[in-house]
C-alpha cells in the first residue's frame, strides 16, 4: 500500500529543503509508537513524496530518489533532569545574539522566522549543567483536528536543539542523518515547554545528540536521539 505526503514550504530546513525532523515525523506517523527515521536525501518542499510499506520498514521516495527510511525502534535513553522553567527562560538565546546562523529560515530554529510562524527554539547553556535549554510555546496553528500539537511538529522540535548542542562545542557544518523519537503525551497549543539538547558521543564526522521536551513542571513529554553528519571540508 502506498500513500503520499507533502512538506509545505513553511516547514523548510537547510538549503530550502524540508526540515529533517518535520519530514521524519510525517513519515513516522505511519508507525505506531517509537520510530527511527534515517534520512537518505534532502526532502523536497511543495512536492508529493510517496510512502511505500515494505516488510520491515517504510520508505519515502521523491520520484525515484530515496528520501528516508523508517522503522519501529526502542529508545531507552534517560534525559538529564530538566532545569526549572525560569532557568530555561534565562538560557533561551535572543535571536539577535545568534551569530552567523547557517539556516536563518529553518522552521525550528531560524532567527528570521516570525512569532507564530517558525518554532523559534533558540537553546542556550544552562548554568551548572552540561546541556542547552530553551522555552518553547507552540502556536495554535500547529495543532491537528483533535486540538493537540501535531506529532510531526514535536519531531521537529526534537531536531535542531541536538545540533545546537554539538555546535556549542565547535562551529561546523552539520546536517541531520537519523532521528529516533518517543512521544509520551500530547502537547496543547500555548503550553510552555522546556526543550533540551545535549551531546552524547562523537566518532569522526558523526555526532550523536539527545533531545527532550518537558512540561513547565519538569515532566518528560517526548525524547529523541539523533545522529548528525559533518560535511567534508573541500580540499
């Protein structure tokens, strides 16, 4: 059985392609429970992509180009204790303090996205902790027909904070390669959330990072584990 999805231009990521977390979430909507998505090619925007169900995975194609693969997954990573809401608010970076943003139009962390348009998640270091955090208030326009924030938006919110954690150690050009997400409960529009990102490991050009979304009172809402790939420097 096949179905189609489209990433609208609102949900763009790097280089005018679809945001990796958002695209992964759209694909993962066809899997019940925790899922892991591996991105193979940049997702196009405003173009139909076909989901194909195979024996042990889902594949996403743009014409004959493989965009992503998704499988069921387990995620046993335990996030660090979140900061208090006020500490996360203090850690949230002001957009004018983000130097040289690679992708200022990114749906998740783009500094040129307006309030109510992009997610505007700008995580910064938390005093005394080895992670970044920011406050995120999801806009009502991101809700589904049940009134809750769409799962693919939660996937998106769990994307960029991990990249920011990696970049906080050293600036480099990285893109999302793989993302596994577990959503524990729904999020309501206008709800204050604490979003966290931290580094896990590094091997060559591959970097692993963890992300989490918590409620204002510190309860875990969703968590993610990502692999980021550093572009090779031209010779």
